[in-house]
C-alpha cells in the first residue's frame, strides 16, 4: 500500500506559495495509474469487503457500511488525475478515526482500500452501488447521486489543488505581479496553463438555475443569420463564491463594505445526478466542469459541461455512526492488516480449542 494514501487530507497549504502549474497538475495522465498490490488482494478477502458486495441484514453492520459509503461518496467528485492521493473533509476524517473505528477495527486502511479499488477498477463496483442504494433509506447521509456518478466510470478532475482561491492567487502572482520581461505574455500564458482543465469548486451558493436558448450569432452585413437547428436549449446555473473576509466580525465605523464575490456561470451537462428542480436558491453546492473562461482577476468564471452536487457542511459535528454499532458489527475486525487484538477464546488463550486455563 502506498503510504501517501494514508494522508487523507491534503490541504491547500501542502502547495508552496510559488507553486507552478506542473506542481498543481503533476504528470497530466488521464487517470491515476494504480497497480493492484498485495494490500488490495487482501482487502478482497475481508469480511468488510463481503459486506460491501453482498449487503447485510445486521443493523449494526448496515450502519458501518453506510458510514463508509458516505465517506466514499463525499470523496468521489474530488478524485483527480494528478496522483493517487485523494481528499476527504477534515471533519469526516475525524469521524472516520473516532465514530467508524474501534479497538478491533481501524477504519482508515479499509477506507483507503475502498478508494484504491475504485481507482484500480476505474469505477465503483456495481455491487457496492447496489448496497448503497439499499442502505440509502436507512443511512440518510449516503449521497447516492455521487456514488451513481462514480459507478458510471471514473471521471477525475485535473487536480483538487486547483481551487478558486488558488486560481485567484496564481493570477495575482503570475499576471499582476509579473515583471517587465514577461508582463506582455503573462495573461496568455496564464490562460494556456489553466483554461480547459476539469475543476471542482466547493462551498459555492446557488443563485438560480434556468434553461437558456442558444444565442444567435451577430448578423453581418449582407449575410443572413443562421441558427444551427441541432443546438438545444441549455440549463445554466448561476452560482456565487464568497472569498473569506479577513475583516469579518470587526466593527465597521464607516458602514458595511460590499462583500467580495466570484460569479460562476455553469452551463450544465444534460445528465445530472441531482434533481435540479428541487435545489432551492441559496443552497450550498459543489460544481464540477471544464474551466472555459474568466474575466481578469478571476472575478467571473464560466464552466462548460458542468455537474452539480450537494456540498454538505460537516463542520457542525454531524454524527455518522454510533461507535457502539461498529463495536457490535461481526465483520468489524482487523482482518485486513492482520493485527486484530487478543480476544477471549483466541488461539493460545484460555478456553480456545481445549487449551488449559491458566
């Protein structure tokens, strides 16, 4: 198992302040090239894997499976091409290590094995998705839409490091602060480096969704206006992202200043994994798509072929699973790492296979 995968949360601070595009994007491969290792083969023989593929009637094990599938769904939209590392919200990492783990079941390596299996197979196994769909009504935290997206084939973004804060920082450094030797070509170089990348922006707020007709091309003198008949109307989401305000909570003597914002126009893909008609204005979302255009200073952004997902705020201390349920699940044992704790009745212990008590 690659030790780098154990670092589940890779914050943006992991990138140096002067990170160049090649640092953000890596080798540029189409999908992570993950080779099956002994760790992955051992995972296929665990009781937990059998539960994922076959489901369970045990309510305690159902909660454990539901919690782990919840985490996998939250990871799914952020899987990227850069390398085999992946992102998980810090609050969910804490839940993984506390609520989903017990002295006899360390959940972290099992979750790493789940992500690796998806990367190796280039999709979520169909049996896992069936288990998630069955458990969905019981474990309400499972985002079945995100898992359906993953079950239809791995579609990684270019890099989860390429966030809106990073884009704005890179524009400031690479364009606005470019010295005289590169100033004239800085804007062009920035567009070549960052446009046409698959990106995912979280913690954005929905302003509205509407179906828009294709715009007619400008009429030129002496030529008729021709609108292609095969150009269908497109659903467009208007979204806003608010940069962190360094002056938040301070007393404004001269009145409140206008809150800075970045407007996002997301031209949506025909197939969505979230019912657009049921998303209220102001909902917190994640948007994925191809970074198509921006205005100077990255104050306005356009995405094409975009997908919209829920982006739940886990900072309120949500309880995924009762740790007591994990402790009572029959396959919540460390059979992956071969490091299960000594239990009453184990081999060589009192009462095991006729061993004398001491």
